[in-house]
C-alpha cells in the first residue's frame, strides 16, 4: 500500500482563478515527503536539519497537472518509491479526488551528509526496502 | 471553550534560522480562521468566494511573537471572538506548545457582500453568538 | 536573445539549510513567465484573469535542480520558447549565477478561454513567433 | 527621506478574490526590511544568518490593511525608523499606490547574537542614527 496523506485545499493555496497555484502543490508534495520520512523512514526533517547537517534535497521533478483542484476540496496524496539508489530515491506521488486524478509526479532526492551526497544510512535504507516490499 | 487547531511546523514554514518565518504564522492563522468559519459559522471560504462575491478580508492585525517555534513541533492554536460588530468581528488567536506561549494576536475582519462591508447574515451572526456564549 | 530576469534570493525563499526551498523556485519561475507575457506577448496576467476568464495554467513541468542557490545571491533567469503549439507553449527556463547553472526546466502551459483550452489569439501568437525568430 | 522600495503585485501574491493575500504583504514587508539592512545598515541577512548566528527576528507587528491591492499594480513601500532601542528597532512601513494608502504597519525587531537579544553593534547603530537624522 502506498503512503497516504489527505490535504485540504485552503485559501492560502489558491490563485485568482480559485484553483491551486502550482508552486503550492509542491509545498504539499514536500509536506508529504517530509511526513513520509518521519513516519516510515524513522528520520524527521528536524532530526536531519537541526542535527548533523543532513538533508534530502530534491534534485529532479517531473510533474503533470492533470486537472485543477479547487478551494475547499480534500485531495488525497499517495507516495510510492519507484527506485532506491545508493544515495538517492525516486518517488511517484499522485494527487486524486475520488477517481479523478489531479496531479502526478516523479521526484528524485538525494541523501546529504556534511554538504554532499552520501550512501543512505543502513537503518533508513532497511526501512525503505521494507516499505517497498510491503507496497509490492 | 475556544476553537482549537493543531499545526505541525513543517519545512515549508521555517527560515534559515530553523524557526517559523513570521509570514508563515499568518498563513496558519488564516487557516485557523478559515476552518473556524467552515466548522463553526457554517460558511466555508469556498462558499463565500466561489459563490456570491462574499469574503471576510482581514483589516487589522496586532501580533506578538513571544517565542520561536521550531521545525517538527506541533503547535496548538486557539481562537476566541473578542468582539462581534455589525459587519465585523475581532478574534483573539494564540499559539502554544504545552504551557509555553509562542504567539498571540488580535485580528479584525469584515463581512463583504458585492465588494463592500455589509451586516453579517442572520444565521452567521447567530452561530457566532452561540459560540461566544458557549465559550464564556 | 532569450527573455531575461534577475531574481535576488531573499530570506523568504530559503529553507533551514539556507538555500532556496524548491517550491520558491517555482514562484520565481511563475514570475518570469508572468513578466514575459506582460512584456513580450502583450497580455498581462491581470488582463487575463480579471478580464475575460483567460489564463495560462501550467500543465507540465520537468525541472532539474543542478546546484543550490543561497541567501543573498542574484540569480539570472532566462526564458526561451521551445515549441509553440496551437493552444499551448513549451518554455525552457534556466537559472544561473555567472557560469554556474542552478536550475533548468521545461514548462508547458495552455491558453484558456472560458475554462477550456483554446487557440492562441492571433496577436499573442504573432508576438511569440516574432520573439522566437529574434531569439534564433 | 524614508527608505523606498517598489513591489509589483504578482500572481503569486493574490488570492481567489484577485487581491493581495495578507500573509504575502508580510513577505513583501520582510523583503523591504531585508533590503534596508543590506542597503542602509550595511549588514545583509546573508551575513547575519550564514555567519555568526545573528538575526533580526520580528517580535511585534501592528498592521492595518486600508484598501486592497490588485494583481498587476506597482505598490510603493516606505520604511522609517520610529524608535531605536538598545537592542531593538521599531519601524513604520507604509504601502501606497499614488495617493491611495493600502497598508500601514508598525514592526519591532530585535538584534540577536548567539540566540539572544544583544546591543546593536556600534557600526549598525551609527548607520541607523544617520538614517534617522537624514530622514528628519
């Protein structure tokens, strides 16, 4: 089963056309990724950033905005790991309302230690592998 | 009892010092107000804005940032109505973590119909009066 | 020559690592596109959105974040039209500091009239064609 | 003469009513303050934050949103120092379009060294005093 989050579309997210302004989608996507790391991978962004100079910066994104999302809607986000690299991970993230797809994207991020890409710590990798197996 | 919302401080809210960038507090405050109108006053922002040219723009804010909030914290927001005017309302909104106060503010907004301030619709007023009585 | 804009990286754009939070890059990209439409295509976003229900929503983005941008830097954005479709346009947008590339992306947007994709108005198309010819 | 900045109201700043969403005003205000420190006080936010754990967090704001600002407008911001304290400063910031006032606010910030309020460094104080004298 993919990781799941519900996001309510609020005033803050919407543009003069009353629909989500796409940079706000990426704020929601980052929140989904952030919660995934805390809930599933066992490492919160606070632990990463306030601690030892770690982080998971996004290096690549490919997104399609299939249909607009509107103020007041509750949009369902799912996250799956598509590919787990030595120092990187590629996610597939989708947003839907009921059966209707709103956005789908591929996002690649890398694990950083002391300012440069580094191999995933064993415990983080193990949890991501388990997540992938359970999702399969 | 005041209206309550829990906000998790996420990456998106934080500045290079690792604490909430104050304009993001106002995004959270607006979300609290927005949810209050949907949950308590019976009128969502979507109904207001996508419908008949209504809205509740903020006209005045007075805020004190008492102590910083940090990435990963779950901050508790409360909202009370301080004063209900003919076409306006003044709210007291506070953010706390446990016993520690983080932010307190007074916010005045007005009810708009067709682009100008107008008396609160009777049903909205009645619900706000009930909320104030129950909070007292 | 491509269309050009200089963006100063301000506090507002930066995350707890002191670098641009990637959703803020997309805010800058949207600003570049918005100014391009006003300056080159002769149609501001205000004219589009406050007028006749027009707009140019983004439907696809592919971005690579090549190197981080830091607080205080002045980053140079360029925009080129890669492909002009009947009701769409694909842009190449790059951000650089001196010779160092920071971000490159491809972005596709569509012209909307009355809520649906429609052929570019002749005058807008003519200006974009001229821009492409001059850039070649 | 007060310190001055021109801000163009862009799509990114506007809400479903087509006017500036008030938290975005505070982003603009923070940008005005940030540029004031770099241009007038001789200390950029980059120097403060990436260097020795300095900063100028906002501790108090009082704002009135007098009239809405709309997509496409170029709004003129002015900043004056109202009061220079030992470790703090109070600013008056106003936004106008021509003669029409849009927003006025009072903002208090404090100088931080190593996580706590500290006296202004002499050079910063001297520059602010000069600015106040020239503005008088």
